[in-house]
C-alpha cells in the first residue's frame, strides 16, 4: 500500500492522523505497534530508519513524511494531496 502508518492504538495523535486520511478517502495500512509481540524491535528499527522515536510514523510511497503535525502541515500547505497522487494512493 502506498500509505503506511505506524501507530499505537491508544495514541490520540495517531487517531488524528488516521482521521485525516479517512477524511481524504485514502486507504492506509495501519500497523498498531502495541499489538505486536515484537513492538520494541519494530519501534527501534523505525527510530534507526527515521530518527523519530514517537508515533505516528507516516510513510507515503515508501518515504517517511514524519508524524501527525508534519502530515497536517503538509496538508495545510497543499503538499499532501500531490504526494498521495504521486504515490498512487
């Protein structure tokens, strides 16, 4: 899937970013880290890859775009929709 969100089920920022994609009608793959046996390993790998230790971790077209604020900023700047279109989301 072109859009992947690494999330935790209890996280309000994760809910907010998932809500944005739902509002935009974009299908996403959500990986709820707190529901994985290997949660700590996946979280550590994400930190190594992105430098970000918090969730949500949003990827569009395989590119890390950041967290909730970053994603909403892209949307308010008019950059999110073109990114999604470029990723065929």
